C-alpha cells in the first residue's frame, strides 16, 4: 500500500486561528474571503475572535486586517510531493516564512518541515506535509464449500 500525502493548514493567527484544512495529493485549493474559495476566511460574525492575550499584529482594527485578505488570495496546486505550487492572487501580499511571494512559485522546503503562510497583514497558517498510511479497503475472499 502506498502512503497518502496531504498538506495540512492550521490557522495560527487572525480570524483563521484554530481552523484546520487539508489539501490532498492531486488536488488544489484557494484561500480567501470569497464564497468560491476552498477555505473561506470570514470575520467575527462567523468565527470567534482571537483571544485578547494574542492581539492582532500591526495597527488598526481587526476588520481592517481582514480586508487585506483578497477574495481569492492564494492558490495551492498539489500534484505530488515534488510538485507543490503556490500562487499569490492578492493585492496585499502572501508571505512564506516572512518572505513575500511574487506570482507563482514552487514550494521546495515543505518536505523538510512546516512553513508559515501569511495572507495580508495577519491571517497566518502553519503548512505541513503529512504522510499517512493508505486506508485501502481490505480484500475479502469468499471460499465456497462443496456439499
């Protein structure tokens, strides 16, 4: 049995904090505020606000930070472990481990360990490649008795 690969996104800052999302090998996903996004980031009316001891980064109120996330902010394409691509579709930037992403790029280091993905000024995810055993259905053999 072959292992199953997924990319797991865990929200670590902003309104997405505590949210988990998975992209399976062979799939793709978009993250943003749009209803068409695979993972939709929405404001305080729909998600609980971050705890007071973990304030938002930067200046301004929380809703202004949320507005730095575009409707379709980023696209992830996951063909296989060697072919993972990320594309910035936003106006306010996408950042991988603090470095700005420009256009479309291949994710190289995800096999080595988690990468931090930040959308706009605050919405931040931990991305990690997860390998798990295949959950293939067991083969069932039926033997007939001759009477």
